[in-house]
C-alpha cells in the first residue's frame, strides 16, 4: 500500500516561505496568483493492503510526528499501484 | 543544585550551558544523553541549543520523541525545573510541554545578533534574578524563531501571564524593527502554566561571564540556583 501525506501551514498562520515564493512568481511575470502556501509531502509505503487500516495508521502517524497541529494541516491520499 | 544538560545528536550549545553551571556558578552539572531514560536525580534539566537530528522534519520534532524526553516529561509533570534554549525551546513545543509553535523567521534568514528583551515576570525561578520590566541584552542565533499560535491561544497565554520575555527596543518599547523574527506579539520566551518549564529563543549562556563582554544572561542561571536553594531550605525547615 502506498500513500501520500501532504502537510501545509494553516491558512491563518504566517507562512514566510509561501509569501516569498508568491513574490518571486509575481517578479518573474506570473500575474493573478492569489496565494501560495509552501508545505511538504511524504510518500509512505506500508505493509498490507487494507485501505481503512492504512488510513487509520497514516492519520496516527500524521498527528504524532509528521504534522504539528498547532500550525499545520494535512491530507492523506492512498496511491494506486506498486512503487516503480 | 544538580543540573543535567541533555545532549542530542546535533546539540551545539551543550558545553556552553554546562560551563556556566559548572564553572561560573560552581554547581553539580552532568551531561545526559538523548537515549538516557533516567535523569539521575537532576533537579534542573536544560535542553540546549543546536540542530538536534539535523532539524529534519521540523526543528525539534524528532528530538521530542527521543527516549530522554519521556523522562523529561515526567520530571516536568512532577514540578521539576526544565529550561529549553533555542533548539531546546523548539523541542519543548514539539513535545507539547509548552504551547505554540516556532515557524521560519519572517525574513527567511538565519538571524544571529544581540536583541533587547523585556522581562515580563520576576516571580519565576528562572527570572528571580531580574526585575519585572527590566530590559536585558541577549544574543539570538536561529532560523526558526517565529513564535506563532492561534489568536485565542495567544490571548489565553497573555491572560495567564505565561509570556516571560518579549523582543523590544533598547528603551523597552515594542517596535517592528526590534522583532527579529516576526514572532506574534514579540514573544521571545514562554513558561508553562505550572511555572516550572521555560522555553526561550535567546541564549543567556552566551552572555554569562565578564570575559564575554556581557553578563545579562547570568542572572537567569544564578536566579535558578538561588531559587532552588531557597526551596530546599524551606523544605528542610
């Protein structure tokens, strides 16, 4: 089972990296960018193929280590297929 | 007072803190290793600055789950003194022993310079050596020192008097130009509700000896030593 956990700063929290990237996009000519949040993602391979169990485990991993819930939000996606 | 300085892989201010406690203040100081599960009867635990575990994931996030931190948590919950400086502050937040979080500096730069701090409380073991409202000059050196939390959490923190140090100008006034990292409400250091766990970004151990040209940080450590001795005296009497 493969999964991706995406972590990004909460909307109400100042995100200096996202702000700098936003400004850089405008500087090189991309108009109309409303907001940029800079986060990170983790690709995780798990033993077993039970989707519900995997989602529970990934949520627990996120809450315990991958995410700081004070300032970050996250999403979990299960990915199709085997790793290449 | 028996003091334990925790060494994580990547700590780099451990010897500075040890030196102040052991050689400047003549205390019984030892190093504790991140894999230790026993604090060996230390009354004060210091989590020093550095880049524990390379600051991978988030500053302090991996260290917060190391074996020694389970013992530090028990020590803190039993009312024991814990001081986290810089990376140590980041570890205490990631461990949930203090509220809030430290984000990358608003400037996105590593900032290394002296700052002015206003001492907001002088009734804690960490600050009995200062007077409330006193302005001290202490160096900072960090990339992730931007203290943030939800507005209602910040309001609660202020109402409970848990903000201990704030970045100010030399006159002791709040100013954007005096806030080196974008911290909400210019917060430089906070204490837990029990008053026994303090986290701060500035480095008092780097200004605690005449030879360093600044001794503004010494009162934090000497105050702690005095407070611990007074507590012991009261316990005996």
